[in-house]
């Protein structure tokens, strides 16, 4: 129920603020699932590695339960 501010510096080492994929990673980690495993990216203007959405979705233990296609 606690609101956390958005982490505009994208620092995984600071839990006082979070960004979207960091939040999802932390939630799953609490139940013992390491979603990004060792996947992450370097971005030149950020001091730490970033977790991209693709880093989470490439986890082999996840499965697609719904796929929404684009309208043509």
C-alpha cells in the first residue's frame, strides 16, 4: 500500500524509488523467482545496468497465456 516515487535515475541499488521493470523484478524475487536471471542492458547515460521488459519476458519459465494482435 506504500506509494514509491518513480526512479528517474534507474538505480537498482536504491529501493526508495523504482522503475517499472525493477518493481516487477522485486515482486517476483520476493516469491523466489528471478525473472531477468542475468539478462540486463547497459545504457550510456545511466550508471547501472537496466532491466528491460524483454529481459523479463525471455525467462524460459514463463508462458504466454494471452496474445493480443494488432488490428489491421
